C-alpha cells in the first residue's frame, strides 16, 4: 500500500506563520520565541499528530498491511523554527502511544526516524511503552525495504510524507514533476523508479508557476546524507 500523508507544515509561507502562532509564543515584533504558546500547546500538537497517525494506521489495517514501513514525516523542512527536539519527540510519542493501544494488525513496525533517530531511541530506551507490536528502528532505504518484504510475501506499505496541498487535492506529492537536485526526495524517487503513477489518481503539477520538467532532468541518483550506521538501531 502506498500512503501519502502530511505532517504539520511550519515551513511553507502559506501556513508557517499560522502554524507557529498556534503552538509557540511570539514577541511584539512577530519573532517566534522558543516557548510553547501555553501549557496545553504541546498536548494539542501531539493530539493532532496522533490523529494523523491513527488515520494512517487504520488505512494500513483496512488494506491488510502487516509490516508497515514508516519514515520521518514532518521532521525535515517541515520542522518549526524553535523547539525542534521537542517536536521530534512529539511525533514519536504519538506513534508509540498508538502502538500501545493496539497492534493494528501489524506483525512488525519498521521505522526509519532519520533526523529523529535520537529522540525515537530515547523514548524506546525509557521503557515507558508497553508496545503491542515489535518496533524495528533502522537506517535503511524505506522503499527498498518495503519491496524486499513484499517479495517475501508480506503485506507491506510505504509512507510518503507529502505536502498538505498535495494530500488535500488527492495528489501523490507536491514536487514529483519538478523535483530534481535538492528537491529529489521520497516522492520523486517513488515516481521516477516505479509504476506507482499508473495507478494513482491526479498526477498533475501543483507547484504554482512551474511547468513539469522532462523526466530526464531528474537526477539519476538520489542524494543521501551518510550519517553512518548506529549500533543502537534495532528492535523494541
């Protein structure tokens, strides 16, 4: 199952200011401060993220997915200007709390936390979660892992952390037609190296003012940051 979902976008000009004001204090001149807006702001953000993941898990369950492949939704360019570590914790708390509620039909939960690996490991090592399904933390290519699991007969999924505009319009992604170079990330890689577009509704360009580029302009090799393998990655 290929699933497009979006985290909270603290980056795009159309939503960044509104989203920052929902959760963080501002100075008189409008500067975002490194403080929650009020005592309930962190809880409100987690509730919102948790409902997003609940919908993702229910969708996987309805499709019979037993080994979902998740990656770091909302933890890249979507991160806020302040309290980034706290927000990374919020995203992983939401997932682990849901995996305490139910196994959602999963046999294993594969997660590449990328930028949030430290926060994910901190939470899992705390021993505070009574997880209903084994969580496997890894640093591998999520799409490749999903393919390998499917080839072994497992029902798996691939999460594409897309932009909110794309998701609302039923698109698979915001940049896949014009994304190359530094813009060549998850959804571009999926579009360029699979037949997923053949089965996807609405695949036209969304980025205002940009014409679709010929697919040959897409970089042939996805740029990846090699942060090195961590000996702490494993199963909980």
